[in-house]
C-alpha cells in the first residue's frame, strides 16, 4: 500500500497539532507556576541542591508520601520535593520502591541530613540510603548555561548545513521539523513533571541533541530522494506525485532504522537501571516523533510550499 502525502497532507498537519498542543499548554502553565519559570521541572543539575534516594521494603502510597513530606517540613526541611521510583523487584528482592527526596543544598554531616535520615527511619522499616547527589547553586547555573549554549550551537550548525545543502524552503521545512520534534519531547516531559514530578537533568539535553541529529538525518534522506527524482521526472510528473514517490521509496528504510533503535531503547527502558529511565524515555519519544515528522510533517510542508509557488 502506497502513502498519498499530497491527498492527506492537512490530516498529517492536524495530527501534529494534536500531538503538540497539550505539551505547549503544559509548558506555559509550568513557566507560570514553577519558581524557576522553566517549561519543565528541572533537577538539581541546574538549580543546585541535594537529592537523597532511599530504598524501602514496602510499596509507597501517595498518602504515605504526604505523611513523609509533612514530617520533613515539621523537622525543619524547607520545601522538600518527594518522588516515588518503582523498581523491578527481581533486581533486589528486599527493595520494593525508592523514595527520592530533593531539597536545598546540604553539606555532609549537617543537621538537615540527620533530620532527613531520622524522619525516613521513623516512617519506614530499615530504609537503605542508596544514593546522594549534590550540586552547588553556582555550578547548577553554569551547567544550565552551558547546556543551552550546546543546544543552540547544534541547532545553528544544522541550520547552516541545511541551508548550504538544500534550497531555502527545504532547509526551512527541516528546521520546522526539528522544532516540531523538540517541542513534542519537552512537552511530554512538562506534562510528566506536572503529573508525576519528573525532573530533567543534563542527560535530557544529551537526549535532545541525539534526537535532533537522528531526526534531521531521516529528513535529509527523504529530501535527497526528492531532489534526485526531480532531475528525472520533473517533466513527466507533478511535484506532488514526485513527493509521493520519494516518500514511498524511503519510508521502509526510515521505519526499519527507527524500529531497530526503538527495540534496543525499549530493552534499556524496561530492564536497565532506574537512573537512566528518563534519558531513555526521551530518546524513545524523540526517535518516534522524528520518524513521523520526517515522513509526514516535513514532506507535507514542502508540498504545500511548492503548490503555492
């Protein structure tokens, strides 16, 4: 069965809008409500602070989480952020869940650390402190600045390359495709931050950069085929027909490449470590939406632009 991009182009654009709008709403709401005024909930990598993770031998309910938060506030811990991380019981039969507590920067041996340990020990039976991560406020701001610079330089480099490699309208469509993919991934994590307290860290920016590279690679493959077919069929076929032929010639390759990558990432997500789950999830979302945008979104934009010309 062959895809008809020209006939259903506005349907594909409508699907893109449906995918992006909830995330955009979540990002705007997050920027209004968060103290950091960021579109996603940022972790201690960027804000500075300390995160303590305790392994517990029982399943933690939301009610229990509220009790722990209240106990921490009564003991003098300001605005603690708590999160439940479910783990695979096969990895460690004693641990049923991990309680993550994020608060302001805590120095080793301070009274605040003793207070947190005391509260957790009183709420759970024999909790085990499995990880402590601390980042100073100054270092957090520096990391955020460097991450934004890295992301901006990557986008500028891709824009320059696409403008040189293709004519401007092709480059513009590819750039809009990258924006499309980035907004979708950030939007999903914004929603997860609001609903489940999911925070982003430096690995999230790494995932975004990887997704951008993967997405633009797929788009270039499609555009290259369009350019080649234009040389041979421009006098025999309309541009819309050439676009349909080009997409159908490359779609199997794009989907197969993405599927093999997604299978590997799915294995990492379900059987890998807890600390890399959010990174892998960002990769899965980005590669999936990147494949869709290369085939349907960018191709539809080019067809509309050429039709108007």
